[in-house]
C-alpha cells in the first residue's frame, strides 16, 4: 500500500467503457511525517477523496478488489482516507542491537 496526498484530478473524455463513472485522482506518495516524495500514481477514487486529503492507495491486483473497481482495468485505487497517523519515534536500530545482545547471553 501507498500512503499519499491527493494533488489533482485526471479527466479522460475518451476511455474504455469499463471505466465509465470512475473518478481518477493524481496521488503523490508521502512519508509518514507528511513530506511528499517524487513518486506519484493515478488512482481510481473508491471513497470520495478530495484534493489535499491524505489517503491509502492499493496497487496491482489489489487495486481491483474494491466494490468500485472489481473486474475493471484498474491498477491503483484510493481505498481509504487517513484520519490520523502515528509513528513511534525511536532509535529502532539501537533497539534491535539490545535485543541481539540479550539473545547472545
């Protein structure tokens, strides 16, 4: 899954009938602190997300497993709008070292 921010909308007047009534959004990948990266994806919006919202995007075959995208030619889908996000700020490498030392005893 990709954490990202909706930054735009895509319109396609001519398209395959299998994508009728789907809304395409441009999503830029985001780090947990909210910083945007250079990675982006066009995703079908299955949850009514808007520009500026932080979302979760499922990609690949998982992108075709929502009610909106089932059996459609979709590679990425916005399947959740993020309400809140918490990341533990720890020195995980140091924690791993402590655990390895404890195992060696």
